[in-house]
C-alpha cells in the first residue's frame, strides 16, 4: 500500500497519511515513536505533561525513532509559553496546536522552521488557519474523544465543507470517528488528504493508558460515550459514576463554578492513567464501540492498510 | 453508473441505492414520484399529513410514476392506525417506519406483503429490527435534520457498527450528513448498501417546502443547525428567533410542559411550508451548509452519480 503524491506524506516526510492524535495520558514517547517507526506520524500529547516531563518525552522519542514525530499542544492548558520554549529548544520539527486560536502561535513556531498544524471544529476557523499560515488543517468532528468544539459538526459534514473551503491551499486531515481502514477510505472519499486517529491508538500496547481504562474501552458499546461539561469545556468521555454526578448537578441547575469544583483537578489522570473507572474522567471517542482488542501499533497500522485496500477494491 | 448485485436495488427493484428520506412538509407526491422516476426510491412523508391527505398523495404518486415508491411513517405521530389502514388499502408496497419500536407494526405490514424498513439510532435497535423481521435497516446519524435519537451517534461511527452487527442478515442504508456523491462513497466505504438523503432533496424544485425555507438553507453556513428540544423529542433545526426562545427558556430551567407550550402546534408547517423564517421550526440537517442551489431531482441524482464515479476513481 503506497500513498504516492499524498500531500500529508510529502509535508511531513512520512510513509502513510496516518497521524496519531495527541491524547492526554495515552500518547507519550512510547506510543508516538512506535507510530512514527511504523510509517505514520506520532504525536506526543503535551496536554497532560508538566514542561520538564514533556522535555523528557521529546528526548526519549528522538532516541526511539529516526522518523519524523510531533508534539500536540492544546492551547487551553497552562504553561504554554514554557512548553513552546521547550519544543523550540529541543528542535521539534512538527507541532499540532488545538483548542485555541491559530493566530497565537503559528508565526512564532514557523519562524523556528517548525511545521504547524491546527485542529478546527468549523469552516470559519479553517479559513483563519490558512490566513495565519498554518501548514495543515485537522478538522475534528463531534464524535471525537476528549475536548471538543461547541459547534457539534460531525466528521461526515465537516470534512467536505472544510475541504471545499481550504483544500486548494493546504492539506486537510480528518479526525473523529475513524477506527479502521473503512473509516479512512470514508474520509478520503470526502476529500481529506489523511486521517488523525485517537481512540484506536489509545487502546494499544504502547499507549500509556492504564490497563483498566483499555479494558473498559473493550467493554464499551456504541452508546457508552457522551459529550458533557459543555458549560466549561465540552469533553467526550465514557459514562461512569463521575459522569453521573456531573449530570445530576447539571439537572439541578449547577453553575460553572459548581461544575468546576465537582470536576476538580487531575480527573483525567485518575481515570485514564491510574485506572479509576468510577471516579476518573474516561476520555474516549464514539468509535470506541468498534474497539475489541489491545493490539500493537504495528498491528493497528497493518490492519488499517489492508482494510483500506480491500475497501477501495470493493467500491471499484 | 450501475449498481449490480446491490441489495437495496434488488429488494426494492430500483436502479440506484438512493432513498429520498421522508420529510415533513417537503416530501409529498411530487418529490417522491420524481425521485422514483429518476431511479431512486421516493418516500411520501406521512408525518405531516392528515390521513385523507396521505391517501390523496399516495394516489397522485401512483399516477405520476410507474416505479416503486414508499411511505415514511414516524411512529410518534397520532392517527397511526388510520394511516397504516390507508397504506394497506391503497396497496403501498414499501413502508419506512421511524421514531419508534419496530415490534409494533412490522409483522402486520409484512402480512400484507409490504416491505418494511425501520430507521434506527443505535446497534441495539438495529438488532431488534432483524429479530422483528424488518427487511432493511436505515441507520441515521446525529447530523440528520428533523427528529433524532437520544444517543447522538454520528453517521461515521454508527454505520460500521450497525453493519458489523446486522449486515449479514439485512441490507443497511446510511442516513445523516450525506449531501453529494462524496458522502455516498463515504458511507458505502463504511459498509452501507445504500443511502437515504433528506436535506439535499428538501431543497429541490419538486420539494413542497416554501421558497423562503429553501433560500434560507442556501444561506446557511456549516454551524447554522442545532439539535434542540431534547426534553421533548430531539430535533435538528436552523437557529432562528423561535429557537432562541426555546434556548432562553431552557437556560431558565423550563420544564417539559413549558417547552411544549412554547413549541405549540404547527411550528414545522409554519416554518417549512409557510416560510415563516422567524417563528417557524426550520428542520434541516447539518449538511445544509453544503447546499448552494435549488436544482431538480434529476439534476441532484445525476450529480451524485457523476461524483460517485469520480470519487471512486480518485481513491483507486
């Protein structure tokens, strides 16, 4: 399976247009380097890392792979200035920014010869990315796990509209709801140049998520996730006792401050990294219902490529 | 463009696996017969019709096309018994039921040699359809216009999971977010046997929607629709003054009864059929942002088929 003339592959100098989404508590150097070693683009998820931890992961990733990799920086977290400084100091060549404004960091990063991708939930922000000189746009649908936009546009409708608006200027990568090769063909048919896959890589051997979390995803059916905490920052997670407490508070008319107190600190770490399935925040996408095993990254990518070929043949 | 060995085409004896979704105030005999005359399957939307009006539309549709057509019956509306009686008396051969339980009507309709499809929002109900002897399952995603399920599964994640669960037993049609040939290829890649398209057909010459409504859809951008009234029955519509009043009431903690009073009667008729863009309910899907003209049904189907071929070639 080769992707000749693919713009994502050319831009990042990778073999397959498969980006592993940056995910809190899942995508450290082990996952990122493994994806990059297998022909995709691995991303270290800076969202859950203190600056010094991020520096350590970047260094380990450089040792673990000779291939290109990147760092995902959700702009809503603290210490952004320090994180960007470390990224520049450590010579990271690719940065995916998300959950924020592409105007804030693109030109600074690009002045250090860093390729910049930005994640968007609608057409307007996609156009703004092009204006601000972003090299690639990831459009992420409502079905994606973790933090999510207010617009609730699904991957099926977001991709063709973003493609029509900006694909002549920069490559477009689709994210949200893609768990196998069928999903990859689907978004490529909609005009995407590549895919960003989160949940499927969160549940691999190399993911740093807790075994309890990975097993909980295996047990999840199609209706297990929900987009919640819309008053603070929308997040898609698996329903559990923690979610029920949020839901009850919302039904009782809780304001933002009450919800912030209920959320507290370290909920995602508790759920995803420490495996507390009742009281932790279990961020995962809607496609989790399709995930039935814990393979290696290599197995995931191999399967996607085989399914991709088979699906394209079936369509022809 | 031919779809040989396609299960939807075989089941309904049609040329293309393109079903026109039944839509209140849009899909009368004119739209349905035109879709059927152009090789798809037209559906009369019984949801907005009094029983005698439905009978009239069925008779006119039979006169206007010699090809198969069907009736869509949302099971949440009143007069269901009378509507089913008319469908049987008038010799309708295909019925799509939605917004309800497939156990209620499937066997009765099938005992009158009627082919039955049912619309589902999740895997569990898809399995139940198979158990109850439904001939075909439509799985409809969160992005679809009009009434929508509580599970909020998007087309991208719903289709492959429903396909994996039941496709060996009955054909699966995908609905929600499909507005052109790219979207059709996308869901076929996910394993669907065909598509059900609503919004794109709502904005055609043959649609009985008001010109104001059609033009409002042309002006809509990607973020114009919202899923609302979740306390009563979730419905996707365009944001307008009516929606703002609902939103404000909800923010003020309105209960179900207050919302029902605010909704009142005939809101969808007022918006879609009478063209009151401020005070009417403007039901349409998220893909409306992609709709930029008011073509004939023939033009829509021709375009979809051309785009379908082009997209498949690009993928190969």
